[in-house]
């Protein structure tokens, strides 16, 4: 397959993996802080840690996608998520006092 196509697929896969990871972290924190039933918390823990990280390991270990494309996709998704949450928390106010 073309190297550019594999880079694009790796970038997209890194973004998707990062967003799913972030969603599971938020869901786990909400379930733990709101003291939902422990079955929900354990289900999220069992999905996030062994399953998600095993999938990530297998993706990296396969060598099919360039590692740099996976990293760039993952970090870009985190940066965008951080900027969006910062903008939402500032509620349109400027950072000056």
C-alpha cells in the first residue's frame, strides 16, 4: 500500500484511539465520582486498561502504520480536546483580570 495512505490511516487511527481513551477516562471519573454502582466502574476499568491498551499495543507491534503518524494523531486529538475544554471553561472571557 502507498506510504502516504498508511500515514493517513495511522494518523486517523491515532486520533480515534486517543478520543476513545479520553472518553473512557471521563466516563470512569464520572462513574467513580458520582458513586454509581461498582459494576459500571469495573466494566469501564476492564474495557479501558486491558482491552484498549492491548489494541494499542497490537497496532504498534504490527508495524503496519508509521509510529510517528500514530503519535501525531494521538497528540493532536489531545491538543484539540484541551483547547476545546479551555474555551468552554473560560466561557468567552479573556484570560486577563
